[in-house]
């Protein structure tokens, strides 16, 4: 069952989301295992990262990964890494060796190939009984949601949604600019111990409503594992009554 929390406004969403992230970091530590967190770009998570940056000690042992990236240089204004660096990595003083950046400037194919290898080398994989090692298991993935219901760079009805063996995938024809991107696969999102999805503003209400309805490739966010999903929205983005 998805955990859904509605807050009064965007600031309250950011505060609640920061608390949720810290709770997961502390839980991983109590279980005495390495902590692996994947972050997303976009407008909604930025304020959450700014709030998290005031607690640098909480990040001293965390490996930071990314859910997706645009195929641009890291200093480009469209770079997810650039936003996360400005709002969290640099202010919190997170050691560079703990930050695993998607190399978007290499292009979608080579960037995805390298990141998949890095994830498989650095993150424990899911155990399966019949097909060998499964996808890497991240402790927490922070996600936004697009107005079309996309998460990371997994877009409605995209072929990437049906790739069950991939870890990190190239995207060449994103419906949102820029067209070339790198994204974690749906199998990696579904394998995470927890996904935290944030949405604010009335423009996201239809997407959130569709997400909590029946799973459909037309709404990639609806394909996340609901028993491992926490959703935090403001009143404006809350799902329509009768659909939740």
C-alpha cells in the first residue's frame, strides 16, 4: 500500500520530505550497512535538498547516486548534477568520492553503460532464485513526477519501460528537451528499498491521480512498487477525491 501524505503547501512538503530522507538514512545505519541514495533533478526536490544540507553529518557515510541525467555537461544549467551540487552536495560538504555522477556529456549509450557498471560494482544486488543477481538495491530513491506521469527519464509508453534486464538506460527521444538522457531502469526503481515521490502544484494533480489509479505504462509512476512507495504532495497536487 502506498503511503500518501498531503501537506498544506510546497514548503511543508519539503520539510516533511527532508524528515523522511533522514529517517531512512538513520534506519540504514542502525542496520549497519552502507547507505546508497539516488537523487533526482527538477524544481520540486530542490528545496528538500537545501533543508538536508544543513545536516552535513548525516551525509558523511552516504553514497549519492542519480536517478537520471540530461546529456549535457555538468556545469550546464539543465544538468541535474549541477542543481543537486548547488543545493546539497557543496553546502553539506559531501566528499566527491561519495558522489557518483552520471556522465551525461558522454552521450546516452556510453554514459548509461558506464553508470550501469558503476552501480553493479558499488551497490548490493537483489538476490533472485532463478536468474542470478538481480538489479542493484538502493536504500532510497527521491523522485519527482512530470505532468505526464513520468519519473526519472522514463516517459509514457516508452520502450525503456519494458526493459527488465537493464540497470541504466539510454534515452534518445525524450518528449521533453533535451532529447538525449540517461535514466535508471524501472527494474532498479522497483528494487529500491523505498522510493520517495514528491509533487507540488495544481499542474501535478492529474498525474498524481493517475499514478494512484490502475498501473499503466501510460503513467510510468504508476508502475512503481506501491508497497515500497511514499508520496508527499501539497494540497494543490493531491489526488482527486474518489480515486484514492
